[in-house]
């Protein structure tokens, strides 16, 4: 099977990147455990809060390690364990070579592009989580705002991911999967990258939008239009041997599925919208297992792995296999 080529994530830009203020430097505001600064012409050194990171400098986190940076326009970047991050000075281009990242771009800040070996993400006024592991998967979750996904091979193949949704792309996917609704309330309670005790709270304007998305999901659950099911868990229970972190930086082990229109148990009138996602209850949720794919599980976290540690516990959480066979066979109609 031909592997999915590079994918571009575009979040409708209110301000063109070309006219926005460039990113010149970032302050390291949080260092947890082993965080190092690498420069092409110098030996690596340990990072400390207050360090100024310039272009051509990469920041790398080790096991059980995390970091936070803040740019001059208040763009916020948080890194999970075993991540490699850098940016190009004089531009708004960021790079995630491996690992997990939370990016919060203020409104009217001009946006940013996140480059990975297979993905380019263009964002503005949005809060997202991104996870990339070579030959495994790429995962994108929108906490507030929205993003459009494009494969570089075929930019007409677009998928939009909205607040409270997640898209997962495996290395051998040929087509962009439809997004699924992730349990946003659970994610905000359990994911290390949004833990206020570790990093402090996100900006108020972002939190307000995230709360709106959570309340919308709560309403759909209460009215019987959404049912929570475990995402598929497809991992090696033994510790990863290739350096892939196992932690809870992005906990996405529970997804929502929308009841079918003819399911009388739902009650009331369906307000529209769908899970956006292929087979429910795990399985292939529109072309990429929502549980996060192969061994190691990345920083998907999941379940109760114990704190924010990357060293143990079962990621993905919930019940393996993502529900019963009946759930896996259900199809859901697209939003009208």
C-alpha cells in the first residue's frame, strides 16, 4: 500500500503569514527534568527557565520531560516527552521533528506554520495539539478553533477538523480520514500539556472557547445524540525500545459516536453534525485508528498511566478494540 505523503494542515488565516510579524526568539518559561538546547556550532547544554531560544536552535525533551516556550507575540508552545522542536528565525515557521506539541496562537497574532517530516500545519488564533512519530502516525486535535487538512499530493482532498475533534493518520493511510469527536472534557482533565498544575492555565480567551466546545458536547450527550466509546488501543504493552514515549501528554482514549437517525433510543431531533468518522467504536475511524496506532503509543497517554510519566501504564485506555462488533459496523451520516 502506498504510504500517505506529506499532509498540510491549514487553519483559515485571518492574517496572511507573509505580512505578520516574524518570530525572532522565544523565552523558555518551563523546564521539567531533561530539556536540552542544541545549536549547530555548539555542544548541547541543559535548558533553564529564562533561556532565549533563537533560530537554528532546537529544543529537545527526554523521558518524563516537558518544556514550555513563549514567543514575543505571546504564541505559546508546550512540548511533551521525547520531543524535538525548533523554529526558523525571521519567519513564522516552527518544526516538530518528533513527539508532541501544544500550540496556542493568540487572535490576530498572524498565525504560524508547524512543519514535521510529513505534515505542515498553518494556524492562527487557535489552540491545537499535534503528535508525530515517524512510521507510526500523526495525530491532530483541535481544542478551540478549526483546521483544514490537505495531503500535499492532492490539495483538493481536504478535511476540516473542528473544536473537540481529532484526526489520526497512520503511516500507511492512502486517504485522509474523517475526524472523530474526542472527549474534550476528559482530555482537558487528564492531558499533561494542559495541566494547570504543571504549566499554569491556558490564556483566558482560549479557555473560554474550549469551555464552549465542552458545553456543546455535554448538551449533545445529555440529549442522547452522542455516546462515548473507547478508541481502539493497538499498542505493545512492553516498554517501547525505540525511544517512543509512553505518557499522557495527549489523552485521547475516548471518542464520541453519533446515534443513527433511525435510532429511536436517541430521542428528540438530531441537531445535525456527525462524528465525522468512519467505523465507530475504535477500528478504523475514517482511515486511522483513533487510539494512536503501533507500539509505544506516543504521548497519547490514555487511561490512568500515573501522573505525566512517560515510562509506564497502558496508553489508549478504555476497553481494547473500541467497543463491540455492532458499534464497529455502524456508519453515521454526514452533517446536513
